[in-house]
C-alpha cells in the first residue's frame, strides 16, 4: 500500500534533471519559496476540477493531468502572464499506481512545455477532485484585465470555437457524430491548448487591452469584459471561427456552439484598430490563428448580427454552475 508520502515522492517529486526548476525551494517543506523576478507582478489563479462536474467518472488519467493544468495555464494566458509554477491539491479515492503515473505524465508533459514547475500541494483521500493554483509573472501595467475594453476596440478570438462543445453534445447523445468526427471533437474537450504564447505577446507588446479566456462560452465570457469595462458590443456571429468538425454541421448548431459552447480555452481580447497589423504578426509568430469578430461600443449590452449585419435574436447564455 502506497503511503501519502511515498505517493508524493514517487509521482510528484521529480529528479533535478527533469523539467524546469525555478523555485528557490520546491516540494518537501511547509511552504515552497519562489524568487520573483525583480519588478514583476505575480499573477495567481486557481481552478478546481470535480469528477462528474468537469469530467466524466472514469476519465483517462493522462488526459485529466493535462486538462487540470491546461485550464489554469489558460487563466495566465488570458492575463498575458508568463507561467512560473503551480501547486496541486489532490483528493483521491485510492492510491492507484497506473492512475497516478498517467495523471503525472499528462500533467508534467504540459508543465514542461511551459516551463512551469510543480512546487507543492496537498494530498488526501476523498472523491476525485483536482485543484491547481498557478503562479505567473507579468510586468506592471501589462496585464490584460477584463476592465480595460474601450468603445471602438476590435474584438478578437484565437483559434477555433465550438468543437469541444460539439464533442460533449455527441458524448451526451444530444446529437450524432461519425466516429472519426467524434474523436476529433472530443480531443478539443479532453486536451485543450492554453494560448500562453499569444497572451504573452499581446501583453508584452501592449497590443491588446482587455482579455478573457473562453471557458464558459464566448457570449458569456465576453459579457464579463463588457460588464467590467462598462461598455457594450456588437458580435458578428457568422465571423466566429468554427472548429473543423463543427464547420461541417448545420448553421444553427454552428452558431449556437461557436457563440455559446464552452470548454474552448481560446482567448477573447479587445484591441485598438491601429493594432491590427501587429496582432496579425504576433499571431503568426506564435502559430495561433486570430479572427476579428466584432466591435466594442459605448452602448451597453451585446448585440448579435449575422454575416449581412442583420440583428439576430438568439437565446444564448454562458455556462453557470449555479444557474
Ligand atoms: P503539510 O502537512 O504541511 O500540509 P504535507 O505533508 O501535506 O505538508 O506535504 C508535504 C510536502 O509535499 C509539502 O511540501 C507539500 O507542498 C508537498 N505535497 C503534498 N501533496 C502534493 C502534491 N499532490 N503535489 C505536489 N506536492 C505535494
Ligand atoms: Mg498537507
């Protein structure tokens, strides 16, 4: 039987040669010690994944390791911060070796790709629950805040939207997809790609003003920017970049899942029109597509229009755990 301390040592403490080591003191003491780069601000965020709520029971451990960290990295991306380290609070029903090896494998593959070090955590027995707190750094005044959008800003989104929601709909048998299409769509659900490099370029170059990561659907998440910034917007629903699987679906499904899907982990950001060229260059530099999808306006509220500019009345709402 694996003790709590053996479990931590075997699966979460890593040899000095693995990954990146930046903490002044990592796992093993009462606290980790981080040495912030001089003059930088620390960006901090937590995200919890609960079995049956954020993932299906029996979900593959490696994918879960990836996703647990990916959703946290996505918050840093949305702030324009560089990943530094993270803690992992884990409740496990049992210390199962295959599960732990898979989970740690998925977690550290993504952590190493972003130079983000596991510096501590907590481990307890209980219903499967994964909570990561992530730390990043950003120069003062460069963070991409939700309250910074201004009338006249373009609204942009990164990558593509809706395939994760389409995959979820198929898994829940709300609609039918062919096997290959389901596999592709489900990849987006299980293995989201946090847009860290894009977020950092947007912040470093002061290209974007406001940003948020799209976890609960674009309309709902953009709504947070509008509310915090005290502005409104018009969104061109037919300009929204549908994921490759969703792009082959009927118009109504395409519109619903690009505008209000969820689990996309793309960035939605606003920027002055003078920044268009620089944003396209940043997009090319990090290999993440960006699309202009609307405009920030002084008039409160979110107005949806179709490709021809005609108003659309779609009942779309972001995901709300208590709604
Ligand atoms: P404490 O009793 O102070 O909570 P623990 O005995 O829980 O300390 O943890 C011992 C060390 O192992 C600490 O440095 C803690 O940060 C680390 N740790 C515990 N669980 C994890 C985990 N799941 N991942 C990474 N580090 C962990
Ligand atoms: Mg503890």
